[in-house]
């Protein structure tokens, strides 16, 4: 059996090695670095979740994988939603969403005003490239500031697309593992996954943040062993 781990935004394969090592006791584990992350070059043009899904399918086909389990952390979960919401030539078996993305963030009044002011500032500074870049560095998110121009466009494409409409189309058994203190993809997003995916179960990791599998590996690994039927 094969298990494919899809990484989160801005991460390297090294962050998933302990997870891969644990799963490697009973699976052949695939851990690619997606375009723009780790050692894999950036794409020539901005990608969205559908483009990353196509890349993943091509990767699996190149390795002649016909069937695999999927685990996706953060943005990896977003890619999984696209992969598993329609029929493919590759069969996806059990699914694990780890502090996954895919639900658009709630826009409070304060957040709406902040976004409006940011857009206004960018428009006013458009004729002044250096000032515009300085403004972006100051006001953008940490991920946005750290990214190259093409990866910034990629991040915007990913974050602005709400994928909740795909969730009811997922027919595979789905495990949701979520840190209760996750600030990047908060727990309310997990509740949306749980409500909309027909065969989904949520396991909350008390006190953990966005990297619950790193913060409390013993707990998470036991949950995974149970889900995959490999409890010792």
C-alpha cells in the first residue's frame, strides 16, 4: 500500500520526515516537494489548487501509482479537496486532513476594512514601484512578504478560493486532525470539513497549533494507527 503526503504552504519535506517514517512502518510513503517549495523550482506562472492537483496526478502517474492513501497538511488539504471531489484514473483510499486549508476565512468588519485599506494603498502607490514594494512588505502577511512575485500570485489564488462546495462530493473515509489552538486554519474550519464531508470524523489535538502532528506526534501517530488499522 502507498501513502502520499502533501505538504503545507512554504514548508520543506524535512518537516514531514518523522510522519513519513512512522507511516513507513506499514506503507510505501511518497513525500514530494511541490512547485515553489523545498528543492522544487517555482512555477513559471501562478498556480491554484487545481494546478497543484494536476501536478500531483502527473507525479503519481509517473510512478505508476494506481491507488494511494492521502495525507494533506494545510495547503495540502486544499489540494486533496480538488483531487478527491471527482473521478480520477488514480484511486484515493483513506484521506487524512491535517490542520487543512480550503475554507475561506471569516471576514470580520475589522478585517474587511484592513483589506480595503490595503487595496487602496496599493492602487495609490502603483506609479511608485519601490514605495509599493515597501508597502507590501509592511502590510502583507508573513507568507506573502516572504514569497517571490509568482508565489505571491499563487498564494492569492489559493487563499481567495473557497473550496467548501467540493466537500460533499468526497466519498472516501476522511479523518480530520486539528490543533485546538490553530491560528492559521482555526478549529471552526475543521467543523465545516466535518459537516460537509459525508464520511468524516474530527479528532481535536488539545493545545496544539497549526502543526499538530509535529507538536504532539505521539498522540497524532496513535490516531493514524487506529484509522489505518495498524494498532499494535
